[in-house]
C-alpha cells in the first residue's frame, strides 16, 4: 500500500463507516474464537485501527501487530503502544505456536503467494488456533481503488474456501458482507469510477456516514444471528488449521 494511503487510513479509520463495520465484524468473530487473555496477532495491521478496536472489547487479549510498511508500523506503535514488528506475512518474524488467534484484514489479496502466507499463519498459530480473515470480493469489481491500495485480486466465496482448504485450513464460517451498500459499490466502481490515483478511503459528510453506519449495524445483527449474505463487496472467514 502506498504511504499516502496509510496516512489517509490513519486519519479516518476510527470514524469512517467502512472501518467501523470491519472492526465490529472482526471483533465479534474473534470474541467467539479467542479466550480472554489470549495472544492475538493482527497480521497486516496497517495503522492500528483494528488493534485499538480489539482493545476496547475488554477481553484482555495480548495484542501484537505486523506490517510490511515501516510507516504503518510507526503509526501503529504511536497510536496503540502494542508490540508491532515490520515484516511480511509470507515470512513472519515469530516463533512457532506463538499466538492463539490471527486476524488479517484485506492482506492476502495483496501478496503474490497467499498460500505461503496461510502456511506461515499455521506455523505461528498454536494448535487449535483460529484465523479471522477478510478479503475484497468479486474480481469483476476490481477497479481504481484496488490498484491504489495494492490489491492484486478479489475473491468469490468459493475461491476463498478453496484457497483455505488447499492450504490445510478448515473454514468454520464464510460469508459475504458489506452487502446492503453493494449496489452503490457497483455504481461507484464500475459506472461512475473515480480517476486513477484515487481510492475510496475517505470520510463522507456526517449524514452519509451515519446512514452507512446504520446499514452496517443492520448487517451485523443479521450476521450475529448466524445468517450469511449471498453477495457483498467483502468476505469474512473464520478458519481453523
């Protein structure tokens, strides 16, 4: 990801509707998978917004982060005080069986060999550990935004399931999300696209942010009841090795 995108992320991720929804979904999945006080790694932590959100759950998790970007690591350390190391998810600077859970949000879509990263996740996780993963959905939605933030590809639910199983993981839960705004995402990305060099990481007027946030809270209630969505611009997976 470009440094300018990390700076934009740092400015908006605590308040932008998308990141708020992402953090709620990942925190909910992790609460069902990681015991209080467990060691949790955010692999590809960006500028630390998810780590801050996980700390607010008051589960007492021992949180750490990893990112390839020196700028992202610096920003995360400043804003969280967590242990944050610089490195690649394809070759992580951690010993075997170091963590009880790993979260990784929109990261494997940016690495040339996601299967290698998944093998690293298995190595670093304790036996019986859990992976919570998000990915961008549907390659036909690939656009200016993906190029700007460094995404190499997007996935369908079936493709992500195959990727996980092929790397020795057992998917426990796999659903699309970001579903209710999906028609607007299609319009934005394919019908009225922004110019090259732009991404969708930005704050909208307060009324728009509030409306999207309300939609995403409805989605969270649907998912919390054990339901899944058949479409959406993002994917959420929970898997065990």
